[in-house]
């Protein structure tokens, strides 16, 4: 039996619940210390990454300006970037050398050539110099530049402001991504997927503004399907790929995964596969695997419209007026259920797209938000 060292002071044994509480507090302290270390490490990493990106941007600028001063390349943005220093390069996004872009079979090549020549003539002297030609050819290897070029007259494509070599300058899009916020990865680990989707929807504009932005995405789907310059596939229809301006016009932020259908089909046919998942390009351009040949088939399993509706579902249904929410949900789920390529179901595709646009326009056409 335990005895007190001092006979006049009674010995008191610590209750077990106090020891358990101490143990719990100790573990809690350790957990939050661990969390603080990881969050601190993440902040240091982000700061370091930002710094290195700026360094890469500086190196990119030096490389481009060196070629410009040697007369190898030229373009409408070269003087601002290299001589006047009025164009600041915050980040340098490099393109893969094998990412050559092509247009589809339905493309109006004469019109495309006219557009290319008008942009290539940077100094507007009526002639294309060899440096201007080199710059233009380098740009035409990029899917995102080709898309920006062929959709320049559409409101959902940021305006092309200039170029220098394979660097091009676009109109700034003030609000991006389309919805949601970026959180540290350590916090992401602790947030359930359902709660994360809800948090994303908290940071969105009013419903009429969301309706206008959604119409913009539906119009983009129309434009890239059998447009003047062929058909394109949208292979990453996520919030991060889009933004919007002060007037709530949708803008394409990242067009690297909007690819010409013809070149997609040409490449995917050659791809070896054992299961359908081997036939995936980008985030969501999936075809099926022909197990007799172990090669991917060329037709995507979901059209652009189905993927766009999937991305819009939570966004546009949250806060929808009661008199349209039921019909809107019905149309969206019919849209998401679309299968096969748009060519195979062109009538149904067009019907659903028009129904959605009409439903949204009717609700906001009488307001200033339209």
C-alpha cells in the first residue's frame, strides 16, 4: 500500500479519469503541434514555389527576348516585353514540343489562313517577315492558341492581345475558377467530399448571374461542336478551366484540354489497351477498348454537353428559384445521361441544349443580369 512521505498530509491517489484527461490533452497537444508543422511547411512550400515560378518566368523572358533581339522571332508583344518592359511575365507556362494542334476535316481552311495571316503580320506592313512566320508557326502548335484564334469573335474566349515567339498575351479574366476556393492539401485531407462540394458552392455569385455564366458554357459547347473550323472535344470540363468577367460572361481559362476531334481520334486509335480506363485522355475524354485488337476505339463515350451539365449541376441548382428548380433538375439529369458522341445523337443533343438555354434565359431575360 502506498504511503505519504509526510504523515500529517493525507495521501491522495489520482483518480483514473484525471489521468485519462491528461492523456487526452497530451494527445490533443501533439496532434495540433503536428498540424502546425505541416501547415507551416505547406506555407513555406507555396512561397518557395511562387519564387521559383517567378525565376522560371524571368528565364523564359530572357530566352524569348534574346531570340527577338537576334531577329529570330518577332511579334506584336515583343517590344512591350523586351524593349519597354511594360509587359510583366509573372509565370512561364511551357508547352510540350509534341503538342502540335490540327483542325478537323470540316475546317474552313481558307478562312483560318486569313485569320492566321492577319495576326501574324504584327507590324501591319502588309508582309509577313521570317521572324513573324517563325513565331506564328510556334504558336499554331498549341491547342489553346488555336482555339483562341478560331473563337476570337465569341464572348467566352478571352481576347488575344499580342504575341512574341511562342508566348501569347490574353485579356485578363478577373474571376476564376468558376466556383470554389483553393485549400491547403493538409486541410483537404480532413474535409469529406460532400462537405467540400458544399463549401465550393458557398463562394459563387447570385443565382441570376450563375444562370448567365451557365448559358455561356452551353454556348461554348455549341461553338466547339461542328463549328467553322471543325469539331473540338472538351477533355477537362472542371471549374478550374473557366472563369468570368464583371459582366458575368463565361471565359475559358485553360484550353489545353479542348482538342480537335480529328487529331484526338487519330491518336487514340493507336493506343494499346486492356480495359476501357486505358483509353482516357485528359480528365474525361474516354473511349472504349476493343479487346479483339487491344486498341482504343475513336468515339468518346460522353459528349461535351453531358460533361458540361455534370459540371453545372450543383452550381446552378443551388439557390435556383422554386418555379424553375424542378424542371431545371429534370433537364440537367437528362443532359448528364447523354451517351455516345454528339454526332450519333445530334437531334437529342440539340433539343436538350436548347431547352436548357431557353429555361435559363426566360428566368433572367427580364432582369438587369441578362
